[in-house]
C-alpha cells in the first residue's frame, strides 16, 4: 500500500523541487536528509555573502537584542547610516528603504511619475520598458515587465507602460518616445530574461535621449547590484548614471531589504505623505544592510569578485568546448553568469540534472540557466562546481543525444 502523499498548506504558486534545506554555511546548504548541496543560486542572488556569514549573524544577534522595529514616524539610526553610505558610494542623494525588489521598483515608478507631475507635465505618465524585462510581481511591475504569462488572469495590465521595446535597439527606443513618456526603465543586465546584456553604447544613447527629452532614467539593479558584476552596481560598467535605481536581493544578504535611490532633482516630488512603508528601513534590516556594506565595500572585495568571475567564465568555456551539443552560449558579467542551453534541451531538465549532482542553479528565460554563487566563492568551490557540471552535462548529453554530444 502506497504511503499517503504529504500535503502542504502553502498556496501552490511554486513548482517546488523535492528537497528541503535546514542549514547553510558559505556556499553550501544541508538538506533535511543530511545531503549537502553546492549553492550556485544563492536564493536568486540574495545570499550574496553566502549562508550564515559570521559578520551578518553577529549583527543580527546584536541588533536583535536591542530593537527590531520602530515606526518610520521616528528617526532610525541604522537606516540613516545605511542611506548615507549608499549615497556616498553611488550617484544618489536620497534613499527610500523597502522590503523587496518589487516594492523598490514600485517606488521608482512612482518617483518618476511624480517628478513629471511637479515639473508641470502631468500628462507624462508612460514608462518605456523592454522585452525580457522582469521588475516584480505586483500589478504595476508585471505590467512593466515583458512576460505575458505573469499578467494572464489578472485583468487588463495597469496602464502607463510602453512594454516590450526591443532590448538593445536604440532606434526602437526613439520610436517609443512620445508626449506621454515620463521615463525609461531598464535592467543593465536582464536576470530572469536570460542574463541578456546590451553594449554600453546602448545605455549611453538612452541617457542622451532622456536628457534630450526631459525624461528620467530608471535602472532596475535588484539582481545585478551589490557587487554581483564585480562593480558595486552594474551601471558603473556603462559609463553613465541613472536618475533613479531600484535595489534589493544582495543588499540584505538574505534578510528582507530593498531600496530605491534617487537624485535630489528626480526625487523632488516625493515629499511628506507621498509614499510610505510599515516595515521598510526597520532597525534590524538596515543594521544587516550596513554589515553587508562593511564587506562588499571593503578594499579589494569587488576586485576579487571580478577576478573570480573571469576564472569561472574561463572554466565554463572549457566545459562548453567539451559539450558543444549541450551548452550553446556563455553570458554575463562578474558572478552573474548565464549558460544558454541547446534548444533541444529544456533548461528545466538541465537544472534537474545539476541538482542530481547536489548543486543548485536557477533557470531563466531564453532557455538559460543562471549561476549566481555567493560573492565569497573560493577557487576550490569553483573546481567542485565544474566537476559536478561536467557530470550533469554528460548525463544530459546521453539523455538528449545529438550529432555534437560530449567529446571523448
């Protein structure tokens, strides 16, 4: 007689893998059955400093014994400090703290529209966004994104977005601008879209268009920020600066924290009463955010991330040479890397094959898998990852045979 299936009281909006993790350390997770997994997903770029980093744990305990929450009706010293440090290290003059990336993107959208309103252009409400974009799961951010399956069943998309502009096509951007345009919102590297990149010249041209037409440039760096690409933020690779930027994931090292950053000019409409949050910027979250910055902004840290990313891409290029019928392309920057899998092989199958080797990766659009390991990953763990990926590629090549399978 078959054992009864375990049921869950959690709403089934995720197709969850059959594994449950109970503890972690660095780049490793331990499952409930005691098996250890090498984590090259980091909770989708969230556990940026690995699991249970001592400095973050100590900060959590220390602040947790003092104060967890106080209303934003009062000053919050850890939040004031974190905001000052973020502004000093970026283009921004002001920060608003949130709990998630979707909230950060919502705040960025509101800020851009409010700017146009107080500047005497209330008709400017439309924001140009791109195909392959992902900005969150709220009604506004799914409308801004480029994936129709996230909108289906939730009524007509929220108005005010010129969606699915071809990513990397500056002529298409020019054609999309009209008298209702308020801003252009873009990821410097598309994460869920498949680690898709565009040349720096594309972003420079967008900056010029914004300046020419009185538009704001909004960067969504929820996934690409906080050192992920070997720079503090990915916009630094482009040679230009945005007016507004959404941040989350790695900023809390695993603790829920997000933010949107703005220049004084772009944020001039966001005065008392225009926006708010109950939990955003709480003492516990922002204390941990400060602990993350202690490490990410330390001398030499970002340079090491960049070097480690190059080593990983070189090793992956060798793997691609051994399995040209499995791996079609290597993409990305720093430790935000994508492998586009051969068209005949669903990336979900490849993800499962890697998981069978007790390693975690993340599927994305365009038949890509994402590798987003902790920024603290060491060479020995990269070697271990490549050994496990090699076995997964061998298994996949056998399961999906082609004329160009694994080389002997």
